C-alpha cells in the first residue's frame, strides 16, 4: 500500500525543496540555472516513467496525497515565515487557484469561455471593500457574499452568453470585462480610479493583518494568516469542483460541451446546466476576490483589467483544461516566475502569450492533461 | 395506408422545407409497435430529415407527428427523449474523449438523479445509484460484445468503428426507449462488421420484444435481413412501402435508385 505513495511523497519533497530554493535565491543567474534544472528534471522524469508513477500515487491515494501537498505548502510557508514578499506571492497563488477553479468549471467542463474572470474577481473584491467598511458583517460571511455578488452580477450575462455559442459567448464576456473596468473608473461611490481601502480580515477578534508576535522577538508575517485561510477555502473549492466533476452533473457538463445537439437528444437541459456552471464558477471567482481584497487592504480598477482576465485564461490553458491539479502547477509558474526572474517582469505578457502558443501547438491538453472521469476514487468494478 | 390507431409513431402530412428546398413533402407514415421498419431511399431523399424532425432537432414546416397516441409535433429534443424515443446519428456523435461508461450514461439522463445536493453531498446515495447503473450499462454493453464490458472506463476514441456504433446504440437503449431510431449504423464499416452489428441488433430485438426500430440504411442486404417492412423515400416523398421483397420489385423504386426512364 505504502509503495504506491512513495513516488508521490518523493516528488512532493523534491518539489518543496526546489520551490524553497527558487524562492530563496536572489541572483538572477542562479534562478535561471534552477529553472533550466527544473525543466530538465521534469523532462527526465517523464522520459523514464517517473511522471506516470507520480500520477498513480495521486490517482490511487488521493486523500493522502492531498494532505501531503497541504503539508508541503505549510513547510514552504514555515521556511519563509517572516518574508513578507514571498508569503504574499504564495497567498496570491493560492487565491488565484481558487479563482481559476471557478473558470475551470465554466470553460473546462461546460465549455463556456469566460474572458471576464478578473471582472468577477473584482466584483468579489469590491464587495469585500464595501461590506468591511460599511457593515458589521462577519468577515467569513463576506467571503461568501463576494461569491454571491459575483454570481448575481454574472447572471446579467447569462442571457447573452446562452444566446451565443462558443467564440461568440467569449466576445460577450470580453465586452463585460472592459465595461466593468470603465464602470469602476467612473463610479465615484466605488472610489473611481483611486480605488477603495479594504479592512483586513478579522475572525473572532483575530486580526489577520497584524504580524503574529510570539514572545519577545519572534515574529511571523501576517500573510501566513491568509495562506492558512486561503488553503482552507482552496481545499473546500477543490473538493467541490472535484465532486462536481465526478458526478452526473460533471457528465452533463462534458456532454453538452462536446456535443450540444447529441446532449439535447438525450434530455439534457442545456440552458440549466450552462447557467449552473456559469453561476457556480463566478461564485468561486468572487470568493477568491473577496479574500484577495482583504489581504491587500486596498483595491483599484487597475487590478481588474482585461489583461488580468487573460492571465486567468492562460493559466487554464497552460495547466490542462479541466484538471484542477494542472491549475495549481500553472498558477505557480505564471505568478512566481515573473516575480523572481526580473528580466521577464516587463515582458510578462509576451511570455504568457508565447507559453500559450507553445502549449496549444505542442501540448494542446496542457501540462497536466485531464484524466478520464473516475466517479468514485479507488472504486473497482466487481 | 395504415390506420393511425395501430401505429406507435405516426406522421401525417409531415413536411420540412429549408428555404426553397423541400426536404420532406407531406409524408404519411405509420410504424407499428414492435416492428423493424427500414427507411430507404437515395441520398438527399429526406430520411435523416425525418429523424431530425421527429426528434425535435428541426421544427416542422407542416403536419403532425404522433407517438404512442400523443401529439409530439415540434416537441423539444429533450421532450421527445422523455416520451421514449432515442436515436443514433449518421456521423456517430459520441464524445470521443469520454469513457464508454460516460457515453452510455449520457443516454440514461432521465433515470439519473440530477440534483446538486444528491450529486455533491449525498455521496453515499450517489455511490449506490452509480453502482446500479454501472451494472446495467455493463450488462447492456456485454450483450453487444462481452470484452467491451471490461473496458468501460476507456476513452471511446480508442475503439474501432464497430465498437463505437455498439456504444452509440447502447447509449440510445440504456433509457429503455419504446422507439429506437438508427441512422445508417453501417456507415464507415466493412461488410463483416456490418453483419456483426446487425446480429447484435437482432439479438437485442429478441431480448427487448417491445422495442420498435426504424433503421435508415443503404445496404440492401441489411434491409432485407432485418426489416419487417420498408418505406422508400425519394425527393422527400414516400414512393413505396411494404416488405422488402415487394418494394425491391417496385418500378418506381428501381427508377429512383437506378434512374431507369
């Protein structure tokens, strides 16, 4: 039994050490060297069947591996416990993965391409800003409210999205993404171009935006709070999306994405399932936004440009359409790489564009292609 | 003409126009319960159009479709399916990236619990329903081809054409429809494969006595072998009907196929 787990745990340890090294090193040459070494290691592992074995660990001992990954994230967090910049990066990755899980539900499963991801993320952010400043709503509830608001605002788009197919519905969402940013810029109650301050999260008197002091001179950066809450929300969102995929609902979404006419001939109510996927997806994206706003403490329209929406979509394309683990890998690469490798900071969109083109050309299913559906993990036919 | 009373599926004066093109012209047709009816005719004679109109993919341009005594004219595809009509498609419309089981289960939509709570939270109940349906799907697939039953969780795209056709027919049959519409099941298959598939269809028909089948087919050997009666279409009109032997002798039919003046 344990033997199946070994490749998974081994790879998790290796990746943890690698990520710590990558984050800790400052010299640009060393970072470039590490990146090259990482790519070579992955290619070598793939070449000699290591990837397949790691994949088996994840497939067969799912709960154990989920736990291992959470521990790995906590280990990295512990290593950088006082480094604000790196912890902020990590929390950002976690929050982006939550947002991308929402988009993945829409695009990866139902085939509704949403180019307004950053806009729905922004709805969550602004909801958090307004609610923390003007109400006494408990902050955990504000996370939910951010999601609900994103879902409600998203329902404005449902009619035009349903009336159009594939690329055209994408155009509808592009229009919305642009409208949203302009709306924020001209709307004075929402702070206009200057944006709005947001209160930090406070749960039962615990101030998330204060550094955690233990004893006299031991301080933990406050971002650790957000990493922990982010991980919890992520775990919930991940479980939710997973279960959805592994149910008749997930099957419905796949069926209508792949062939609407055939799906209709077998009784699928296309409208109902598209609305379900679109709404649930926006909800997740909105929750992520609310958390992000509370962490940053300040939000402005420039955080929610069309370019940011494109980053979310490229994460999904890069990671593997429909594969939640792929999102984790792709988000980590797309968020951390430009921050560490300052050469590409300015050219990040060029880099993302090039990555998407390369992926579409050479590995259209993404870095981690989505496996076939297993309804019940570990289940075998009698 | 067959009386409406003894028909499971009856079309009266059914027409379909695409702009100026009349794809189906005042078609009167009745399919008796439990028979296998062959729908034949040259390319473009309106056979698939008939299927598409009956299953609600195209709205009618005129006329009535009755199924099991109910008027189903212009029903949505979903409603037609719930009424008990399932079909296959000429260019097999399976989802190649999904597993055999997934594809068959799409056809079972109306028998699966679709609530979000059931699917996401009540996973014990879901497991029970999943297992029941897995057994049913596997048993059905095994009627066609026993080895296929051991490969339920492999992507359909990895299977040869004959297996895909079998899977597509299973997808149509899993919901236990009263009427099965087969649109050229032999398309793209070799002679031997076609024969094997027809054996399968006859085997299924033997087990499911109540099942009524309409089959569109170009291979006359198939039609001769499995149909009880045939309807011949040409330019959207019915030009002949009766058992295959009679139909094949008909002068109009020969003209339609061979162009004899």
